[in-house]
C-alpha cells in the first residue's frame, strides 16, 4: 500500500470500507508463501470478487494486476492495478496483455485472473478462456495458483466470504486449471482452519452484546 499514489490510497480505503460494510468477515487459507510473479486464477461467482482479490494480494505483499472488462465504469481502479480489457476492443486487450507480460517478466507484479471471463451465479464453473494458457506459453517459469472464492449467507446477519488459495503449479491445460478451482470450492469450510483476511461488521446481536459489557 505504501507504493500507492494519493488517489490509489483513496481507492484502497474505499475497497476496504466497502468490504467491511458488506460482510461479517472475509476468511482465507493459503497453501504456501508466495513471491512475485504469480498468476492467480479463480472462479467468478460474486460482484465483490475483484475487491477480495485485491485484499488477498495486499496481504501477501504483492503488487497486483487485474484485467477489467468494464474499465470505463471504474477508471480510478487503474491506481490499484487494473488494466482495461474491453471485450469489443481487441487492440486494447492486446496492449493490456503485453503490459502484463512485461511486468510479470520483470518480477514486479502478479496477476489475478478470472478466466471464466464473465460474472455468473454459482455453483457451476464455466470453461476457462485461453488467456491463462497464452500467458503460460510466454512465461513458463511463472507459477499458476488456483483460488476458490465462496460466499455464504446462513447463520449471520451479513454474508461471509471464503478464499481458498491452492499451491502453485506449472500450467498443464485449461481443463486442469478449471478442475483445480472446482476442487478448492469443494473444500469443507470446517476443515483445516481459515483466518480472517479482512474484518467485517458483526451481527446486531454481537454488537449489542459488546456494548452491554463495556465498562
């Protein structure tokens, strides 16, 4: 965060404030310590996926890149790593791809990618688009890391989010990457412990209980 511009710090604060307001907590579990460059790839089941990806990269101490199809709607996200990747502009997509390759090759950034290419409802994971495969061909030394992102609305006032970060691997195929994400999404939440990635807002009864016990 220290490397962010003043506008970037404002965007960072907005992201954190938004996540805190909308969730009870965001939890994560990572398979191993990671150093840049890395290509993270995840399912795309929630509007907040990009925010959670940003928070995960921040906690890992990695400078991130994200390809934003609707970049014109959120131009300030450029200050925290977003690159324009519009569906109807092949030249701009090619430019973002080349810039990503340069930064990954230099070791200064990591990429968080949603290779389904479209936001959709769970639980299905759609076939992956070939962007990750193209990157792997050019950067075979850069590990690919699967991420499963789940949202749960059940026993709390606000939903909870769960990020399961797998282990790095060499790219094999799009189907293999898709299968790895599916496997992470099936990981039991009550299995090996998760920790809080970003705190949210407690339930009203939890807040009330805390206030009653204040001296």
